């Protein structure tokens, strides 16, 4: 018997929401208004030109033709949620018929921009999490909000026999406005600052003033001492960073406003967030294989971290712009991140907080050598060019060496301190990284293989890199530069029996008791 839904029985063919036409028309009107509005106002100012009529005609054609195309798409698109499959038929000249098995659907995500929210519409993405060039995803653009919620609940229903867990069910985390303090110290801030400087040059180029802007900037440094030149560069970098920090604050508010993480009775984890564009990401809990505690350098300096899901079914299509589906929690205090990670995994304590085994000193030496090469390599290249071209480059080489060498050595030592691995209950834990330290707690049952890599330099140092292969998350999680015997023992302990056929047994010498000396018999 079919289950009734907002649009009828579950087996009936359904269509997209008719309000899709209105949403498309509003967008087209906004696009056409840019050139059409000046032309329309020019008709009443007395300055009439032939191009104005062509612009207005083009605007009308754009809105009318686009609306007609949307109407055809609406009439030719239909979908059906059956007992075993979800079908989608669309197209006029090229008809596409696509189908997904319901038991393979791993995620149903809802997205609505401000216009869609105003009209009560959502975009629905149903995916299996496989990398098949978009063939593993069905997208409904657009349906009503009630229909989207019904599809999400129906397709991600908890299997029969699953029991509730009051200690870990319900709301796991909600937005705390104090978390915004981590936004300016993320890597987004300098990127936005650099983007703002590049955008200024682009805008000046549109008005033909790019050369004047560059010339004015160069004139400010002409005829000044090296000291004041350095001060000026630092001031410009500081200004760009401040602009980037303001942009990072705005981006954080847009992304994480109305944030809420909850475990639903259907056996799913749901993340809802977004100020203007509302997003609802649903993760089927039985596809969860662990969590990752991510600590970018700036966030880590302020004792913060974010939580990402390590799960199957989060693979993205090439045209998917929502690359953050794995984010369960924004950067928050480390204690809060650990508590939420434990609730997500239904554990009393977070596995990511387990004490880790340190790696041998050879791993630190390797990182120190990399740091020196990274710092002194550019300095040597500048020095060579300075000896050939101009002494100014020699001064730049000296400055580069003085600034980068201690910074690179500090990062190398921090990268070594960050290395570690452990087995914590049902999870294997690995940690690495300096600029972006990541601690991954992966279910031992989710490991399907091991990859052991050892370069010539690693063989000389007596270390190796061990990667746990899994079907979730990034596909493999590495233990970098562990001791050779140390890493193999860890793999054998984390997943008993998986690596045993490839290990050579160590012979154990058993001492043989000496025979007592024969004594002459007394007569």
C-alpha cells in the first residue's frame, strides 16, 4: 500500500512546484534590469537612441523566453518515489530517465536561497555518495518545503528494530554567538584580504584607471629609505588583513547563523544553518565511520577546533558547490568540540582525546631538514639572481632567510609534536599537521586495508608511513613517519588479522636446559 505524502501517494508521479516559474521569472527580471533600466529611464529623459529599443526588446525576450523554457521544463519533469526506487524523468528533445535504488541513497540535502525561502521552495539533492560523474545524484529544482521535508524523512527512515538512545539523541549542539571570535583567525581572512586587493585592481581596470592606481602606489615608495618601505608594506598588509577579517566575520554569519546539530529519531544526524541561504544536510548515522578534529593554526592558537564527519555517502559531484557537507560543527572551544564529537559517536569520552604514542626522533629530523630547504631554497635563488642582476635581490635574499628560517623551524618542531597515533576502544586515532592539525578517530571495523610506504630516505631513517584504507571520508588516513616496528605493531593491534599474512614471525629463542654432568659412581 502506498504511503500518502504532501503531493499524493508515494508511488504516484509528481511534478515540481508551480512556484518555480515565479522564482525563475524574478531571477530573469533581475538579470535583465541591469541594462534595461537605464535604457527605460532614457526614454523619459529626452535622450533617445536606437540602441535603447534594442536593449528593451532584448530584456523582454530574455524574460519571456526564459520563462517559457522554465514552463517547458516544469511540464516535462516528473519524479516518483516508489517502494524500491526513486525515478526522475526530464527533457524535451533529449529525454533523460534516471533512477536510484532507495536502499543506496545516503543523503537528502535541502538548500534554499532567500528568494526560495520567501516562496516556500527548496532544492532537494538525493545522493548515493559515489563518484560517478553526477550519475549518483538526483536533483529536484524546486519543490515545496513540505515536500522536501517529507522526502528527507521518507528516504532516510530508521531501519526497523532500531532503538532510541535518550543519552545521545535530540539536540547535540546549537549556535553560541561567542564562537564568532574564531572567524577572524581562520585562513579565510587573509584570502579575503588578498581577494579585496585583487578586486580593487579589477574595478580600476574596468574604468581604465589601473595604471594610475599602480603608479600612485609605486610613487609612495619612490625615494624613501628601505626602513620606511618595509613599514609601508607592513601597513598595506595589515590593512588587507583587517579587510579580510571583516569579510571573514560576514562570511561566518552567513554560513553558521541559525546553526543546529541534532540526532533525529529516524537514525540520522542533521545540520541546519545559514542566514540568507538556508541549508539542511542530513547524514545517515549508520554510514558514520568516525570524526575528524580539525585545528587550523590560527584557531588552534586560540584553543579552538571544528568537527568533521568521516562517513560514506558524502562524495560530491563536479558541479556541487556545497563542499562543506562533512562539517558537523564550526570552530568552537576545544572542550566543546570534544564533547560534541563524543555525542556524535555515542561515546562517553571523545576518542580524539586519547593519549597518543610519540614518533621517533628521526621524524623530527626529517621535518627540520624540510624546513631548512623550504626557507633557504628561495633565499639561495634570490642570492644567485642578485649576484647576476642587482644587489637589491641580495638584500631580499638576506631578509627572506632571516624571516623564514626561524618561522620554518618553529613550524617543523610543532609538526613533530603533533605527530601521534593510538588505539582507543573501537577506534584508531592518528594526528598530524602544523598549519592544519587534524586528529582523526576512525572506527577499526571501517578499515578495509593498509598501505605501507617507505621511501629511500625513510628506510635510512628507520621510519615508514602507514595508511588505513577506508570507504569513508578521504579514503585513507595516514600515520606519518612512525617507527618501522612501531607502525606495524599499531596496524596489527588496530585491526587484528588484517596485516598478519604479510608479517614475518619473529623467532623466539627458548633456552635449553643444560644436561647435568655425569659423576663417577663411588664404590
